[in-house]
């Protein structure tokens, strides 16, 4: 480990934003060569995740992840997608362990847990 994940992420994010889409392929190729040279290939998933978060903060976009026990109804899906602005992303995940309700995460930070599992966990933690 030559550099921390956040340093790699910031360097890649700054390089990508500085070129405004030009030469991104070349930048990524050079970046991967640097990571390999430093022996940090195993940390690439974390580096890419941090880079994505860095770029989202920089351009003000958001990533919405809505987890539910079953696929969302069309009305609920339209409501959640209505929160998006241009450039934002919306992802729906199915997690049967939630039993009922939804969990909404924005930019990788849990914002709202309205799932039955979350409420039961909270109830039994207080006992």
C-alpha cells in the first residue's frame, strides 16, 4: 500500500474533471498502470467507489438506492424517480429480509430505514 484509497480517488477524480471527458481512456489506462506498479490492485474496487463519490460531490449529482422486500409498484417507483434530477442515478434493489417497507440510501449513506426489519431490530435493541 503506497497511497491511501482517498488519495488515489482524488487524483483520478481531479484528472477526469480537468480534461472534461477528453482523453479519459488514456487517463484511466495510465492510472491503472500506476496502481499496478504500486501493488495496490486489490484495493481497486474501493478506489473506484471513492472516485465515484468524489465525482458526485464535485458535480452535485446524487445516487439513490431504494431497497424493498418486493419489486416496487409503478406508482412508488414513479415517486422515487421523481426525486431525481438530471445526472442523478436511481437503483432499485430487492432484499427479502426487509419483510416490508423500504430503505432509501443517498450517495452511500443511509438516509431512511422504513423497513419492518429495521423497526424490529430497533425495538429489540431497546429491550
